[in-house]
C-alpha cells in the first residue's frame, strides 16, 4: 500500500456518508454522538477507510451502541489491531439516551447512521437519525420529488 503523506490525512471533515439513509428511512430526529474508539481505529478513519451504510444503533444496559459499522484494519498496526465490525459505544447525553430508548421501544423505529466525520476539534463524531422505514410507495414519492426538483432547476436555468 502506498504511504500517505500528512496532507492526505483527514483532520476535520466528512469520513463516510450513508446516502441511502434518507431514501430508505423517514428521519424524524437527528443526534450527534461521540464514539469510543481505539488508536488504530482513529488512524484508519483519518485515512478515510470506513463504511457506515449498514450501521444501526442498538440499546444494551441503558447505553447506545452502533452495530455493523465497518472500520478497515490499519496497515501499519504493529502488534495490536481492532476488529473491523464490532459494536462501538456512543457518547450521548442522558436525555438523548432516554429519548432514543423510548423511541426504539416503539414498533418500526430505527436508529440509523447518517454521517461519520471529524469535528473542528478533531474528534470523531457520528450523526444518527431516528426514523422509521419507508414503504415502497413512499420511496416512489421521494423519487418523483427529486426528479421534479431537477426539472424545475433546468427550467429556471433556461
């Protein structure tokens, strides 16, 4: 693997984005949470080696964890490494945790990962959306609205 120089590392900004989250789910509320990560996971994130397309939130013992989030193994790991798909604890305020737990108790509610990024202080954050799955006719409606916006932009440009 080609060695990256310091300018190619992500210090602030987006690492991964779940583009299908807004298409498959009707997002009702958004939260931003910190992540409990190991050193090699942070180094791998700085290289942009992450995938949150299948990630979702689960509740265990009164805490929220993100499950099925992929962070690739760091190439220059030495003797220690991390599991690529493990449950990672989310750092949220107590009120937010209670809100999420109550919402997940309802039928059809899901906690979906939307965006993984580094904030202005260089800390890894995960934007989560609390929503419910869309039906097929809702997805068709979303496609129609998107197509209409594109057509409207073309008409206004001419």
